[in-house]
């Protein structure tokens, strides 16, 4: 299938590669040169591969070429590859990278590629983070993937256009799970991803920076992302890891957690400056990453473009940085989301009894980045951000931090709509028990129009209604929301009890017909992400 120089010979534009192993097959396909008795010796057939057992620095080049445009990869259980509850994959075909191979799969510059029912991993539980700060690093004799499980584009190259990625996992890789952006070529192009599990990778989970991008890798068109599960990145998943179960129940699951202060990088999901891109994210999770959970703040860094982010029915919790970071180049929305800011939790070994005894927790210096602010919202002139029917709990300096982009002179004409949100403060254990203020408006946002109504506030440092001066609020509810689980910030259940004052206390909003759990919203609806259990 490959020439001696490593090019495709019998796999070309429009072809399908379908794996016909039985669905119960668990034997991986090894990618890279044989190392330590694992895998096959390709060196006599492929000039790009070193001899067996070569140092990993030499093994990085023994890599599959970029997939041809229009090709389809179907794993062994294609069509039946995720659980009904979107909690994991069911018997995918497994690609396992060896000997420091650069990436498992590459799609830069392609058009119309489809990948489905594939898990990308590596044999060894080793990381490329934390050198000089703790154990767990890969060595020149380790079997690992050097850069990314799926390389969308490297550095500033063109990424894929019209790609479809479904039932895909990048788990337990030493570096990034998915890397790169520069997606799509035309405004009508669409990148689609659903049921994506990016878990326990040594550095970032889904990193939209292919290297040195700034404004040079701007995606355009549309990104439709659903059922992303992006957890525990910046830490390593311990092998063997079962992608068919939720990370919270995985035994002996994670170790070697490193952040920016300890030679690591653990953002969950991040996208950089974009062109005229609309990014839609729904039904997704961003949990226990060693930096930010969901970071789209920089999407609007280029003041000459007009990107938008719409995120709904998603959950962010336990990340060492912010829960949700959103930038507006036109209008961005956050609807029916759950945000839990407990940014010290990764330092608490006892909170995660399923992890190995003595596991390397995150250092305290990497927790609660940016003063522990929960939501980070960035505006430009004549742009808008809308937050409706979200439930947010946590500690930190500010729950909602509104700032003007540093790449513009002012934010004149910008607007913020803040309706039907629950906000509950908790004492910060590392800041004298101080509770977060509600909404902070940066100095250059003095001319922004912030409207707020029908929000519930409880235990906030700035009281109820929020007294920070940023809000001119009407119809505020000042009461304990009486959630099903609200006594322990590390074990929140945001469902409403039958006596919650949030029930029926909201205002109906055009277009919001269901809640976080897809339950129909009555009129008037409840405040927060969820209606009471049926």
C-alpha cells in the first residue's frame, strides 16, 4: 500500500479503507517502527523507517502519509460504535503508535475525508510533559506518539476541508490528542465531528494551534461539534484504558498531571483566531483538564474577521483554569450549560480514589489560573454575547469576567444579554474563604450595554441583585436554588429539587424550547440549565 519512499500506492482519492475484523477484536494495528519487540519491522520496505529499536528521535519519521482527499476509514464496528448514552466507544479499531512516531493520522490539506470508529493510542503510559518536575516521561526507548493522535495541520499549513469525524477517540497519548486548525477553504465548507473522546493525553486534548499560528491558521465556514468528551488532558491515562466506560468510573485511570508551571500544557479544547467561522458546540463535556476546559476566547483575536461561537447543553467542571472562555467577532451564545468552577480539585488525590495510589496530582501553582475566574467573555465593537439558562457554581475572584479584546481600541456598541441564569458562590479554600463576585466589567467596556433579568443569585460576594455596577438587573431571584446536590463543590448535582425557587421563575425566550436534558421547557420556564426531574 506504500512505496519505498512512504507514499500511498494503492489507496487513492475516493477509496474506502474498511476494517473487517470481528467487532470483538482488541488487537491494535501498530503504527511506526518495531520497538522493544512490539510491532513490525518496516525498515527494509520503507526508507522512511529506521531499523528496529532505534531511538524515538529516529522513529518519528516512520509515519503514514496524509490521507488522500475523499477517502473514508471505517473501523471494525462502524455504524454501531458508540454507546446509546454517548459515554464511550464500542469496539473501535485501535491504532497504536510506536517509537515516537510523529502522528498516527494526518489530514492536512485534504477535502472530504471521513474517519469513523477509530481509537488512537500508544502502548506506554508515558508523557512528554513534566520534564524536571516529576516522573512519567517517555524515553528514547518508549513506545509513544510524539506529537498528536490526529494531526489536522502542522504549523501554519492548510487543514482539512469538509471533514467528517465520528466515533473517534484519542486516548492516553504522550502529547496532544488532536492538533491543528486552519479548517475549511471556503465559507460554504463544513467540518463535522460527533462522539469524539479526547481523554488522558499528556498535554492538550484538542489543540487548535498547529504551531506558531497566531492569525495564520484561521478556520472559515462552519464547525459542527457534538458529543465531545474532553477530559483529564495534561494527565496520562494509565494503560490499559477502557474507552467504553466513563472516565469517572475507570479503574486505575489517570496519573502524571502537569501544567504550565511544570513543563506541561493541559487545555481541554482550544481554538485560535478564526476567519468568518461559525463554531457550534452541543452536548459536550470538558472536565478535569490541567488548564482551561473550553477556550474559544481567542477565536475573535483578528479584528478584521467575524467569527461566532454557539455552545449549548454542555458541561465544564474540575478544570484548573476557566470553565468556558468565549470570544465574539459577531454574536456568540451560551445556552443551557452547566459550569462548575472547582479549580483546586486536581491537587486533591483523595477526591479521585480510582487513580493509582500515589498518583502525581497537579501542582498548586497551576490551579485557578487567571485568579480562578469562571467564565471569560471577550467582546469587540458592535458584537454581542448572550448567556441564557446556564447554571454556574464555584469559587474564584469573578464568576463572569467581561473584557474588551486587547486587539481593538474600544468595545463601543457591544452588548451582553444575561437571562435565566443560576449563579451560586462557594468559599475559595485558598483565598481565605472569599466568595466570587458576580459580573466584572473591564474598564474599556464602560460603553457596553449589559442587560440582565430573571437571574438567581446565591452566596455571591457582590450580593443579589449583583451590586458590582456592571448590571442593571430586573426580576432577580435572591435565594438558595435548592439543587439536588449543592453542599460539596466537588460533587455537584445541578438538578432542581421539587421545592426550588428557580422552578417557573424564568422568562420564556424565543428558540429555547428544551433544557440541558432535552426536556421541554414550560412557559414560564425554570431558571438555570435544567427543568426539574420528571
